[in-house]
C-alpha cells in the first residue's frame, strides 16, 4: 500500500493537519488530497478540510474535518473562519469554519479539489487554537 506524506505545520513544526479539501459520495483514496463532501442531510456538497492526523487518515475509516461554506464569500471572515481560495484548490473565496469539527467516513469523500496552501494551513491551525482556547 502506498503511504501519503504530510508536511508538519505550526510554529514548532510539530502540529499536523492533512489539509485536504473534499465533496459528496463515492470512494476515498487516502493519497489524494483536496476533495469536498456531502454532509448527511445537507442540500448540497461542501468543501471540507481534513484535520485528522495522517496516520488516522491512512488507517481508520473515519476522519475529522472542518466544513467550508458552499457559496462564494462576499464578506470578511469572522474570528472563527479562514478564507480559502484558488490557491487552495477552490473555484472562489470560501469561508472555512474552524470552530466546529465533524467526524465523517472516508467513503463519503470524493471530487478532489486541491491542497490547502502552507500559509492557509498556518492560519487554520492558529484559528483552531484561538477559537477553542488552546493557546
């Protein structure tokens, strides 16, 4: 089996996120990054960022993600949000909600979009830490 590699992020280099974007239904290949997913009961696909450790992504059926808005943003991000855009594999500026984690099955991840840029990864980690009081 092919193993995926992951770049550490954060000030110390010890924090990691998979930084993958995902959308609805189908199969999941853990070596592909940047897809969106369809949350159960939601009317349309949403981009999502996998924040599970790469070992979990490679070896477990469930992963943790952050959900992103499904529509182009027309406003500045709130303190709990980071804007992702074409540099991160999306078609337009999109709000990523960093204060609520979802656990989903990898089988629900399809439609590869891209990889979250290193700068945006740092912003996501800093926002997760700040909005959850983990600083």
